């Protein structure tokens, strides 16, 4: 039987446990790029995710960043391993 549960709030890298250890820095720190826009709900959530340490990013935050094509260098690498 398929178990249904919301995974959006769980930490993304817990799903890759043992395969990849993410850095404790945020994508902002790793990229050196600062994003400071926050006029809409979307941009506010993007900025929050961008400033979150990678090892604390939720599945939803990773989905959001990747849909905006942000941080792909760091977020795509562990999935490709």
C-alpha cells in the first residue's frame, strides 16, 4: 500500500542520507550572490530559502529554488551523484 504523507516540510538532504553531506552554509554564502527582494509571497519565500543553510533546506524550499533556477550548481550535484 502507498503511504501518503506530506514531505514538503521535511529536510531535503535527509532523503539523501549517507549519499551526500551538504555544507552548513547557505546558498547565499556559497555563491557570494545576495538576493534582497521581498515584495511578493514568492520572492519572500525565495529569499528565505536562499539564506537558509543547505543542511536545513526543506523539500519545498529546494523545489522552489530549483523552479526559479537558483542554486542549481549546489542543489543538483547531490541528486546527480
